[in-house]
C-alpha cells in the first residue's frame, strides 16, 4: 500500500465501488439485448430448442461408419457413431468427430469456378470470419458449369475421357461406372493414400495365391486368443480402425474367457505395438522369413508333418537376420501353436516392401498351421456389401503409374477428379503433377481447394459429406453385409452441387447414349434405383413393402444391412502345399537407414485442414501441427542430434528437411516420418506445415503392384538449425533436459 | 487525501451529498427495475388480442410449449399462410414489417419478453403436461397487444405456485421444491 492510501481506506473505496457497480448493472434489462429470429420456414419435425438427429455415413475415410449427427436450428452440432450400424456400433474415430470442421471450414470452394491452373484460390492471411476476404469466389453459374461438363463428354472421344475417383462415396462410383459401361468412356479408376499404405492389392493377391480366391480378408481379432500382427496398424488406420479397435477390446476382454494377447512385429512402435503385449522390432525386410520360421517351429510343436510352405526356412538364419533371438522365436511359436485361438495378420509397412507379397503369403500361411479359417478368432473373407457381386479393390500404385503414363501419352483428353487428391497422395516420383500438362482439360469436383483442384481448369465443388446423399459399401470390418446410407443433415451452406446431379444433368444435355445411360431426374432418383433391389431381400435388418417406405427406414437407420453372417471361408486346402519365399526384401537407394513412412491416425490424406485434428497430439509422440522424424536416441547421439534439430533426409527420390524427435521405440537403424502434413494448398490450416514423406518414396513396387513405400534406404545429414516442435508431453527431465545435463 | 475525503463526508455538507447520491442511485435502480418490467419495443406491434378473438389457440403459433423447453416464435411462413390471403396485409402500415420480411427473406427480430435467468432450466412441456394454462403465467393475452409480463418471473413466483399445486402431498412438494428441479 502507498503512503497516501491505507489498506483500510482501499477496502472501503473498493466496497463502495463494488456496491455502486452492482446497483447500476444489476437492474439493467441486459437480457433485452438478445434478439430472437424465428425461422422463415420451419423445417418439418423441428421444434425450437430441441435438437434433431439424423443418421448418415462418415465420409472422412472409406470405411463407411454410421454417424448420428445432432442438429439444431439447421446447423450440425455434433457427430457420434451410430449405434445401429453393425460396423462401428456407436463409435467413431477422431476423424469422424472432426468432420464438422470440414463442413464449417472457411476455405471451402463456394461455387463453380473457371480457374487458371496453378492460381491460388484464397488468401491465407485473410480473416476467416470475414466473407469479404473469403476464398474461392465463384465466377460462373451452375448452368454454365453443367454445359461445360456436357461439352467435355460430348466433344471428346469416349475412350479419351477418364474419371479418377476417391474411395468414397460408392454411389457416385456406381453412377460413373454405369456411365462408363454404357458409353465406352474409360472405367473409373479409384485411388486413396490410405489404401496405398494398407497395401490392399497385396492382401487380395496373396489371398488369390493361397486360397484361390481374391478378396479382402477379415481377421476376427475379437474372437482370438493370440494375435500376431506383422505391420498391421489396425488400431490407428488399417482398413477399418473403429471396427478393429472394437475387436481389440474383445481380445482383451477377460470376463468370459482368458485375456487375449497381441504380439506386434514392426520396426517402429505404432499405437498398436504400444498396446501389444510384445513388440518385436525386427529388421525391416525379414518379416516373411520370421513368419515362416515361426510357422516351421509351430508345426514341430504341434507335431504336424512339415508342409512345403515352411520346409525351406532355417529358424536360426531367420533369428540372426531379423534380430529376434532363437529362444524368442521358439517362445512365440509355442505361444502360437498352443493357443486355442491363434491369428496372424499381415498388413501395412510389412507389405509395402519389395517382397510384400511373400510377406502376406507367409503370414496368411501361419493361419493354416492352426487352421483357424472360418472359425471364431480366425480368418474370413469380408462380407460383400448388399449391392455388390465381387470384391472391387482400389487401384494399386502400379496401376496409378500406368494411369499417369496414359496421361503423358495423350490418351486422356478430359480428366474428371473427385474425392481424391493425387498431387498430395501419390508419391511425387510417380509424376502425376508433371503429367497434368498433357491433359487438355481437367475438371475437379473438390469440396476443398486441394493441390489437385489448383491444377484443374474448372472446379465444380461437390457438397460436403454432411450435406450429401449417397451410400458407402462396407468393404471389411463387419460380420454381415452392410450398406451404409448417407443423407444431408443440413442444407448446403454454399453454392455447391452434388457431383451426381451435375453428371446426370450434363448427360441429359449431352444427349444420345449419355442421356440414355443416366435416365434419372436427380441423384436421389438414382439412389432409389440402386437401392430398390434390396426390398426383395429376405434377411435384412428391416424390410418394407415399397421403395418409399424402404427409403424412409434407410434414412432413419442410416443404411441397410443383413442380419446373417455374410463372411465366407477361405479355402485353405492348398495353402501350405506350395513353396513360400522367405527371401529378404531389397531396399532401393543408398543410405544407412531404413525409411518407414506411416499414416498419421488423425491427419492422413485429408485431415490436415481440420484444426481439431492438427491440435490432437499424435498418440505416440504427442507432437502437434507439424511433421517430425522419429529417430532412436542412440542413433541421434551418434549423429550428434538432439530434439528439434533439423536434418536433411535424402532418398533416391528426393530430399526433405525435418526436425528430429528422439523416439526410443524405434530400431536404431530405422527412421520414420508420419504422412499427413506437407500440403501446398488445401486451406489455411493445412498448408505450409510440415513435409510430405511421399516425396521421398521412389517408383518401387512389390509383386502385387502395391507401392514399396517402406522399401527405401535413406541418408541423414545434420543441417545445424533447429525447428522446435510443439508437443503435449513435457520434455523436462527427458534426456536430461532442464537438469543442466544437456549435451 | 483519502482521509480528508472521509472527514468531509462526516460534515453536514458531506452527509447531504451522501444522501443525494444514495437517493440518486436508489431511484436509478427503481427506474431500472420498472424498465425491465415494461414490454420492450417489438418490430411489429403484434396484436395478440385480435388473434385470440379469432379463436386461434396459443399452441397453434407456439407449438413448442407442448413439445419441449421453448414455446418458440412462429416461423414467418406460418404467419404468411393466413396473411397472404388477407387483403389488409397488403395495405396496412402495421403489417408492412411482416410483408417486407417475407419478401426479402430476412427474419423479424423479436425481443424476448418472458425470461428467466440462464441458471434456471425452465421447460414449458412439463407445465402444459401438468395441466397449467398459458395465462397462469403469461396473463390474459386476449387483453394485450404485444406480450407483457404480468409479474416478475423470479423464484418466489415459481415456488408460490409449486407449493400451492403440491398442497398436502408431501412427496410432490419435495419434488416440486427441490433445487435440482430447476437448477441443474
């Protein structure tokens, strides 16, 4: 207190002041400042102050989880998993929760645009709340846009028209496939970075080789007792993470059975390895050999005559090459052979190597040792979706390379792109970016101004997933056959239009065989036509006498599914009767470190423009908003590196500069970089943030045509600069930081 | 300096100043309270009494009262459903805001009249379900133009009715006077 104002006086004055403030403000009709705006036109079933809930399907990835969206006064407020949908049973992942931030993203394309290739659509420094500075001003109307599409269809030879589409939504793919079948335009090609990193083509090819039938295997993790996962990061991103996470919960459940065990074989500890009982950091490239060795030892333990599949492998050799001790291999083989429900899963980086197909075959063959096919806790073929007759897999990276070659050869005059961002998702070495200049006309249907949209001549934005009609076939993860249905939960915010509607209208304008191929009034009528055959199915979750009633239920429950088990049993009769290769993978490029790119469970191919996901700490490192390279502390010490030190990583395909994160749960001879950042467009939250590890991946494929993304060796060079990473965990005390012991 | 001020306050002139200040604050507060009880200015001088005289039920325009927490203000489409068939709508100066609003597609900005603080969880539905009529709280609307508050919506008002309704029924009294019934 000062000399002039005593403590007592100060308190008196403060008291008088507080009393005066209270009297003067307490009586004011402050609440009168509120204004209430009624609806101009109240939507049906809406009551003021009461939420309306809609069932729809998540479109953040292609898994097809059902969502329940809470809306109030015409705004979507919250998404949760739909408890009815048999795939996710009420759960979602973080990306499903954050789909709202795509809906409300300030950098959406707001209307049809004629665009100069490479031109920016928005000012990243602009105020997101001020429409004056908002991005992507539309400069044409939809009539002109539809005419443009119609002209593109009409004025080119059908075989020179190509569609490149994402993994979702399926109804649009069906529409384009119908159009292609009827008119002779190229069959639509589907691609997604997630499927590239999942190595779906390899899984399918391995199934064909072993079981004589291609398909997407389904692994019943929930019913198993011992799960050996070779690189399959099924708790984060692999195939259908929400469904597999539920399976994992079933594996761990110990009330009605013994607690199941998980062993993860991978060089870098993912969340799945973090949750496992044993993490086997084997040397990259030796997965096939290890699987065969375990198979051989398990056959010996079970007293099975040694099948041809395992006869060539030498466990001792496998132990020395992989870095897993022979005793450990014996222990694992015992665990596997003596279990009542053993299961082996191939996936992810283990398949993304030059010998990926051999790895998939070897690991699938392990299941034949315990013959778990078609049994609880075993291997199945995923149920085909209700309106599907055979498994359709997305394009492998090799098929994408062939597609790019077609572009370069001038065989594609018009390219329509929807739901995929190949300039970001495909490795730079596949040259999609360079090939666009050989395509005279590119029309993008992107909702967001992504990298590929910026290379297009026209952008005719589709609605956001929450504003859209559609359906998604559940490719894997559910017991029964599931068709997840989507419906708009809010009216479209901007002047966007459903791509299906644009194509239907354009086909009518183009006339002739185009009009005959799509004889529909609009997208909804097309949807009805695709769903109608399901009415006569007998074992459905619901049935209805007519299509209108059926569609009412379809919207209410968010899809239609069968109540019966739709999985089929692989024919394992000859699975072990052929020789399997245990040869080590070959690694491209010079360098001392194995390079493992992995998919960020939150960002992946399309999450980076959602701040919630950017702010969500990575599950293993807790880093946010950036890209890092994971490096073993021992390696870092040898190279004289500390956290946040920038290093240049050189592969045969390129160079990246990334800050180091010292990660004890990675092999000293391996480094890993997450995929998800490094956008050069895609909105203010995504761009100029981190790097894209696909820039380092060369054009190397495995025998099934999948990208050998984990089959590279790289060099590391210290740059001598630091770039601090924001992370949730405290680094105080770790490696002596803050204790005066830093080196 | 502060001591000199307090000393001055104890002198006659100071005491008069304190008195005047107190009176000023008191009247200001009284004015504020009375202001808060007056019906606020509305964009349309909506004549409740005319609509009621036509026999239109409260719940026809405020159906939310029977369905959920908020009674709601009717959507303009509902007003227009009748009014676009009434010749006077086109000519009356009083109805011009409604006509303009419908034509331009901008909602009218109504000012709330009957309000409770944010810490009160009021739900219309329970009251309608218990057989209470709208006029029990909102007064006789057949005599009002724009809505007015017949009383102050404070806790005393609520409890007076809650205890009266409970009567001799002790269980109901506990339920209706429990803090958690309205404050949760």
